[in-house]
């Protein structure tokens, strides 16, 4: 039996051809896309178990798991991603390799959210490039997640829902012991400084007594040690050294810069009784006060 081609066979053939072309396009569109890499490189997209993409706030942690043995091939990273700040929103806390029960090895990377937005936004976990000891590269693509603010920009202004503030006041630390220790250390420091200054001044005084260049020394001396370089006994010993070296000695602060104003006779008698001073100076505020000092000196002498 011979089939005859009718007049309507040509449109039917064209329809079949169009359907075949559409199926071909659909097959191309749904086929898995191969990873494109530049010539001369061995870069591919890693198989990653990503964290959930929603429901994060400041301080939350996220974990990425990268399979290191896909399709039977072993990937040995040359180095693990370091723990560091990873962009504006994340800090990479740690990177480690874990072995699952099925003997598959996973690279586990932990991130922490370190910033808070003012409104609900989407941010990306940063991309990571891993290099193997064999020279190949794996790329972990960025992963978008949603991050919520800690509080709305405008407060509710209802009851206790006011502007952002601490949930409780900062505790007051006891400071009594700290203040006491501070006082002790300040006093100890002051005593040390005074002792050091006294040693330094007496050292300069002794150096003046032994120096052949010095002919006349001006030395502060009074019975109570007021405004002196050291105690009266120490200074008197240095005065004897100066006298033995043949130096002239002029006494100063005989009245202790006013501390012995009401004990003038005692101070004058002390200075003149040393038999070490060739002269001494005393400041007077008036002519009458100076005349009184001269009278007292004559009486003591």
C-alpha cells in the first residue's frame, strides 16, 4: 500500500521540526554548567554545605563545610584560611579539617557576625580561594544571608521600650583597697625621691668640699635642719672637711628661712658655736629687724 502525501503534510513537518529545535534548546538550558577557568589554571568550584541564609543578628556564628574528597579525588589544602577579620560584617574565627563517619574529610570554617545593620539587609559570606599542594585551586563562592538589626531605628516609646540602653547599670567595683595601695605606693615613692634628692645634694656638697677648684662654699646650716641639704650632723661633718681643706665657708639659712624667727638667739648661738663659719648671711625685712639681729649677734658672741 502506498501512502500519498497530502497538501497539509508540509505544515505538519514544519511543526515537528520546530518542536525538535525547542527540545534541543531546553536540553541545553537545563544541562549542568561546567566551571569556566582561564587557560593554564586548574580552578574549580568547591562543593560546600552552606549555613542557613536567614535569621542572623550581631554575634551569631555561621559554619561553612567544604568537602575535600569529591568523586574520589583527594584535595589537600596547602594552608588553611587564617583567623582574621573578613570584611565589614564577619570575622573568621577558625579553620579546621574534620573527618566524618563515612571517612570523608571536610574543611570547616567558622565565621562570626561582628556588625549590626540599622535595617534588615543582605550581606555575603566572603569568597575563599583554596590552593592545594598539587597546584590546583578551589573557589568557595560568596553566600548571601540576611542580617537583622538589634533594635529599630525609632524606639517604640511605650512603657520600658525606650531608646537603646544597658539592661542594668554597671556594677561598682570596690576601690578601698586600691586607694589604700595607691596611697602606700605614693608615700613610698615620695620617700624614695626625698632620700635620692638628699643623697644627690649631699653628694654635691661633699664634691664641693673635695674639689680643689672651689675656694669658698656657701652652706645652709641651722639647728633644726630646715631647708638644709641634709641633717645638721651630716652637714657639720662636711663643714669640717671644707675647713680642713682650707676653704672659706659662708653660712646660709641661719634662721631656717623664717622657721626660727621666734628662736633667733638659739640659732645664732648654734651657728657661732660651730667655730667653722667665716661669715653668714641673714635676710632682714626692715632696718629695725637688721639692727635687732646685729644686737643679738653681739650679745651671743
